[in-house]
């Protein structure tokens, strides 16, 4: 596994965990400035993009 691929997997794994935490904190928050829907939408967007990037089949540019 190349160093770029290792970085990519690590970064998107971190973003996935961050997004799950963001959604969880928005769901369990009490009161506040009523920004929960924004945080939930933002978290879902992070989850979707991270999952797509992690599990999307990689095509080698060399054609292998």
C-alpha cells in the first residue's frame, strides 16, 4: 500500500469518526442556538463522502 493510500485511508477514517461524533452531539444537545439540523446535514455529508472515498474501487492510472 502506498504512503498516499495510507494517508487517504487514515484521513477519511478520521473524518468518518468526526462526522459520527458531530451527528451524535447534535442529536443529544439540549437547547442552544437551534443549529442541530445544520450539524446533522453537515455530518451526513461528511459520512457519505468519507464512505464513498474509503470504499470506492481505485483505478490505477497505469491501467493495472
